[in-house]
């Protein structure tokens, strides 16, 4: 028995949190209009919710509790910063820029958003600002959720390593 397009889209979002319109369309093979229609219906019915980031509108199953963190994982630079903080917490602004290979201004831009989303916290230590994750556990849980979506095997292995450290 074939599932309706709406059920296929909902199932895709459940299995691929933080997916955007084009990703859903390309993976399921429906027309853009069909996907847009069913996303609107699912959102009005309260089965999914959307979060607009700078470039995309990402969709989540309504039970998804950490959509802010998940939406950040779809963007390479903030994801790199978060992974850096997982490994080297706390870190200064300069340490983060050096480790992730981004300019200081780019790190500043992303850190401002991560602070606004309450994913990262800052504290002053002398003349330096130290950054650390607000909830390491929350970040790791959300990394596990994203593990099977768009991440390559290196990220999957890093999740396993961090999870192993958290269990000890």
C-alpha cells in the first residue's frame, strides 16, 4: 500500500529533522508545489513546525524539542564552531577562529547568533572572553538525531567519540 504524499513528507521530516523545502522535494521526487502544499497543511494541523534561518526554512516534527540547535547544525560554520567547543571547551574567540579556519569577523558573527540562541555562553576571564556550550548534553543529543541525515562519516565518528566520553 502506498502512503499519501503528506504521510511521506511527514515521515521524511521525522527521520531528517531540520530539512528544508528543496531537500524534501529532491529526496521524495514530488513537485515543488506538492511539497509546499503538504508542508503548509502539516504545519496548520500542528504536526510540524518551521524555523526560518538566514537562507532556509527548516522543518521539524512537532515533538522536536531542540529545533534551535538542529537548525544550526545544517550550517557548516556554526556547526564547526559547536564541534570545536565540544572538543576544546572553554575556548577564546581567537582559539575558535584558528581551529575552525574562519576569520575573526566570521566567528564573531556566528558567535553572536549562537549566544542569542542560548546554545553558547560567554564569560570574561581577564582580558579574554571564554566561550562554552550552554548544555553539552543537549548538543550531543541533537548531534545523535542529525547523525543519519546529511553528515558525512567523519561527523558520525565524532558523535560516537563524544558520546563515549559522556558515558564515562
